[in-house]
C-alpha cells in the first residue's frame, strides 16, 4: 500500500468554519474563546506574565491558574498539556 494513500484524511469537514487541511470545525472554539469570561482569563494571565517579565522572552514558561485561584509560574509544556482530554 502506498504511504501517501494511507495517511490521507478520508472524510474532510466541508462546513463553513472548518479547517480545510484537517477538516476540524473551529466555529464553537472561536465562539468560546471570544466570550467575555475567556477574554478576562487571558488578560489576567498575560498581565501576570508581563509583570513576571516572562512574556514573549522565549524562556518556555507560562503563568497558570491553580485550583485555588492563585497564579503561578510553570513550564509551558506542563501548563498546556493539562485538561486536554483523551483522544
């Protein structure tokens, strides 16, 4: 079997808002991320990141909300891997 044939996506999503390459529909994601609560959440983290002087300096660190609501510094890989759901 040819490798190229084996790796192709068989049923791409052609609805409006879907990514043409992967077929994934991002319309709900866009709606969620643009909600006032999500915007405020990102603003808090960005402000804390700037205050800690780690914003866009390439050090691989992120500010993260803990369960208690405190904002702490931790590696991006750990912060962004949490709560991603099972595939």
